[in-house]
């Protein structure tokens, strides 16, 4: 039996959020449901207890690990869900991020979706996850610091500049709406790596308004449909890149969504010098995705 068979709510942890048509908490009738992960990467209870250990630092594994159950339909995929269903689980991301932000122990929230075994999904039922961390991850710091260096030099957001340049050049522009631009990034690390960027500058996903979430649902489904048509339903990782929780609005950073189809393996050459071999240039990937239509 699927562990996300939520006709049997007693098999799951108590819900922390639900959008429902009927019923009370932990009862049937829900459309989207958020529960604590049964096997969390971090635990919600306790203190960080930061301390030194010689030249090293250590702390307790304190955080929150939640599962967003996107639909009661076990066989649904992101590409065939109604837009409203996608919009609701994106709202669940926003609502839970906003709530977890109140816990002063947490510094960053990772919001992600693994689809397919090759992408790390251990359960087939449609779901996403979010993990609240007590630290800002090193790769997030690197992205933020790079964006800040560009801003100090140019007095412009690098992501806003990317949107303007890619929209004008069009060679890596997959599609766009009045609120979002979809591109294959320049010198992408992976084949068909895709970015979805809001056209209006904002640093925090949890501050997105209703029309933005609604349009994101449409462009997200359309983009995944393109990928599935071209790549025959690949496994992929979807990650929301957003600013740290304790930062106010940032002029130099721009939240966005990255989708990484799992078409290539990361091996010694990538792990060593950090170089990536991409056999499908982004310009070529763009042509394939454009030809797939709007989805």
C-alpha cells in the first residue's frame, strides 16, 4: 500500500495544514495536505546547542521536515494536474514557509520536488517537500554573494539583467508570460536545465502574491509538459531558490525555480574540479522545448 494513501489517514503523521472540501483535521475530504515527514532529516524539538570541537563546529540537527501531499490522486502527475491543484500546493509551500519563518531558530527553507527514482523519489504518490534549516547552506551563500558582487558593481540585480538579456536575444528563451520568463541558462550545468524567473523583482518566495502563484502554476505545468514531450517523462528535481529567512527584501537577489532533469550522472570530474560536461547546449535544448509547444 502507498504510504501516501490518504484514504487511510491513521497511517500518516497529523496534518499541519490542509485545504479541504469537507471533513475535519486528519479526516478525508482534503485537496492538499501537509504533514511532518515520518523519517525527518532534522527534528523540530530541542535546542541547537552550538559548540566548538577543536577547529570544527557542531550543533544538534534541529529543523523541520514536512511533506506536501499535492493531490489525493495517486496516479496524477504534475503535467496532468489541473492548474488549480498545482496552484494550491504552491500556496501550501508559501503558507508553510511563512509560518516556519516565525521560528527564530530557522535560517533557510529548502522547497523541492523529486520526481522519479533517479531523482531520489522513494514514493510514487505526487508530493513535494520542505525542510527548514538552522543555517544558510554554503551553496546558497555562494549564490547570494555572487549576486551581491554583481549588484555592487552594476547597481542592478543580475537576475533582472538575465531576464532582459535572454528575452532580447531569444536564443535561450523557452517561453514567457506577463509574470514569468523561462530560460535554458547560459553554459548550463546539465542537459535541459531550466530556470523559471519572475519578471517582477522579489527576493523571497513566501512574499509572492496571488496572481503570481496562479501564473506560476500555469507556466510550471506548461514547462514540465514540454520536458515530458521532448524527453519522454524524465526524472527531475525541482528546487525553489529563495532568500534566507532572516534577511529583509534584497535588491540584489531574485527568487526563482530551477528544474534539473536527471539525464546525466555526476562523477569524479564534476565532484573534483566542479566542472560539468553538458552534451546538450542550452541553445539546442531551447529549440527542442520551443518545438514542443505550450503544453
